[in-house]
């Protein structure tokens, strides 16, 4: 069986996970803090760059 890991911090996931939709895909993270970090990183990546 393949070990599942958190999409934000790569720690091993247990039975309790938080599902987050990022870019039209649902990913699993280990906690609410990682979910928020992943949402913030996605928002920053989509933001227009200032030149």
C-alpha cells in the first residue's frame, strides 16, 4: 500500500485529513494550518506580478 502524505508539509496522513480544493483538484492535508498555507500559496501564485 502506498503511504499518503500531506500536500503541504509531506508528513504522513492518518485517518483524519482536511480536504482542500486547489486549482480544480481536491488534495488532502494533515491539518487546518496546512490547508491555510496551501490556499495562501495558491493565491500568491495566481496573483499578477508587479514589474
